[in-house]
């Protein structure tokens, strides 16, 4: 049986690097004791083969094999164009 790859949805924040985009993924959880909503943001380097993604775009990224020193994600699709 083939293993399912992790996917995330985030906002592209930087596209200056060739065939690479920096994607910011925000997670929301509740504190286990106090119940306060906590937001945390993590940035991932994702491979964008066709350079179709630009800053502000909402994108879906998928886990892949290591493509470079820091790139372990690939842009699967652009869900929404940014401004």
C-alpha cells in the first residue's frame, strides 16, 4: 500500500528565488489548559517548476523527497491568485 503524502495550504510570501517559493503556513490550536486560541506560523521552501506562483497567492504544497538543502515541499496547485 502506498503511503499518503502530507499536504498543507499556505500563502506564498516570497518568489524571488528561481523555481522556488517561500510559503507561510498558519496553524491554529487551543491551549490545553487555558483554552486560549494560539496562532503559529511556519515557513517552508517549496519547489515551483514552472515559476507560476507569485507573492500573495494561496497555494497547496505537498511533501516530497529532499530537492536541495532546505527544500522538501512541492507546489501542487495555486488555489487563489494574490493582488
